[in-house]
């Protein structure tokens, strides 16, 4: 009876505890969930989210940390290197020698030693190279992170504008469907009244079906583009991403100063080659240092133990110690040092040629991106005016159709022109913004 009641009470307590844990974990998950989602998915927030969570950026930051530790590991050779060795040796047969005609054993059965050694590098070209190039090596790692951030910013921005353009196409499709449904209703009423024949009604039905099919297609395309944007951001797959934008601000952002020109030093690729060149200059100097000797200070303190009986081996020690300098100079290496110097010189020349080639490439990219931007901007201004004109034409023709002046075919044509102008407008705006990003990237103006 006592056991049953105890079991029952323990079960209730366990159930309560489990329930409390579930509530706590649920609350924790709920509180953490908003942190991984964007509440205001503007372009700036989307880009910052991607820069914070993209695995490629995290890998670059990890590479920076690894590089920093590698530098510290190399520089650690400047500090004294202290080591400890323990030695034990049992001689089964001790060496014997003849001294003054008598055989004499040179040693004992058991030997042991405790050795403390220390080495201090005074001059070593490997350590000197690490000390002189630590700044450039760190900078090279940071520049790679910056290059990855620029690529992420460009790709995310273009994907954002692509999603925006498709969403606007769906919005245009909805407006178009609303107009066509109204037109279909009017055509059906006119047909029922005997004012027009069945042709207008059928044309309205065909146009409405096509508009719905086009909207469905754009909705499927939008899902794919949203998933691509989320993948670039490393955004949770199951979460919705509703981007936020300001139409007026987007139109203002489309304007770019086309007279600014280019500054090669602003391009991250140019900065990387400059850093690489400095490291190659240091490598050339490093190979020239190969003709210099290496100098180290060293010393040791040894506790030596000698005894024929193992049990008495450590009863008495015979210490010895020393300190000295080691000068190491390779005299002949088959011309290896000379060949290494020549190789380093050619690597430096090759990098100089790479810088020239990069300048040509940057200049070509800039002019191509600028020409594309100007063409898209001109098209954008033309299409923007077309939207207003197409809306006015549609309103007039629709009113004239209702008055019996125009045919329904002309209404459909005007409606098609209006829809095309609206879609072209958003596509043109997307193209301008996208080409603007290309110009800014070629100028080295994108600095996340």
C-alpha cells in the first residue's frame, strides 16, 4: 500500500517536472526564434543578416583566427626553448679497454640522466621573416574576408531586387485580373442586353484566363527566387521572408554619379595583389638571407646517475652543465640558394604583370558596367513615362467602349499595353539598380 502510494506520488511529481521542462524548453525556443528571423526585411537588414550568418563569412573569420594563431606559433620561436629529457640505460656488457696492460671496465651496468636544456635564437631567417611579415599576413587574411563580404553584398542585393521585381509583376497581374473581371462582367451584361455579340464575352474570358495563368507562373518563379535569396542569407528554410521596400526610395537610389571615375586602389582585388607583392618582396629578402649564418645560444644542466646496482642508481648524482653558442653556416648547397633567389625574383615580376592585367580588367569592367547602367537608365526613364501614357489610353478607350464608340478588341489591346508597360517599368527599375551595383563594385565603392 505504501509502495503504491509512493509510486503514484512519484509519478505525479515526475509528470509535473517533465511538463515544466517542456514549458521551459518551449519558452526558450520561442524566445530564440525571433532572433533568427527578420522583422523588417529591408535591403540593408537583409544584407547585414547575410553578412552575419553566411557560412562563407564565418569560414573567413575562422581563417583569420587560424592565421593569427599561426603567426603567434611562428613568433614563439623567438622565446627561449626549454626542454626536459629523462634517460635510462642498462648495459648488459660494459665496454672494456686495456689500460697499462690491465683490462679496465669503462662504465657501469646502469646509467640514468635528467637533462634540462635551453636554446635562445639570436638570428634565424625563418623567425625574422615571420616577424617582418606578420602584419601583411594578417592583412591578407582580412582582405579575403572583405572580398567575400563584397561578393555576398552584391549577390544578396541583386537577389533582393529580383524578388522585388517578381513581386511587382504579381501585383500588376492582380490589378490586371481585377480589371479583366470587371471587363468580363461588363461584356456579359452587354451581351445579355443584346448590345454586343458573344465575341467580346469570349475575348474577355480568354484574357482573364491568360492573366491568371501568368500570375500562377510568376508565383512559382517567386518561390524559387525567394529560396535563392534565403540560401544566400542562410535564412531558415521553413520561415517566410517578406521583403520591405520604399518605391520612392528605390527610384532615388537608381541615380548614380557617372563622372566619378575609378580608383584602382579601392578595389579589393588590387589591394590583395599589393599585399601579395609585399609578401613576395619579403620572400625575396628571405632567400637572400640564406647566405647569412644562424646563431643560437644554448645551455644544459644534467643530473647523471651511475651505479652497478639498480636499487642504488639514484642514491648519488654526478651533475654537469654547460652554456655555449652555435653558429651554423651552410658552405655549399649545389646552387640551391641562388636558384631560390632567382625564383623569388620571377614570382615578384609575375605579380607586377598581374597588377597590370588587373588594372586593364578593372578598366574594362567599369566601362562595360557604366555603359550598361546608362542604357538601362535611359530605358527606365522611357518606360516610366510609358506607364502613365498607357494608363491614360486605357482609361479613355475603356470609357469609349462603354459608350459604344470603341470595340472590345481595342480595350484588350490597351489593357495589354498597360500591363506590358507596368511590367517593363519594374523590370527596368530592377535592371538599373542591378547595373548600378555592378558599377559600384567596379569602382570599389561597396564596402560592407
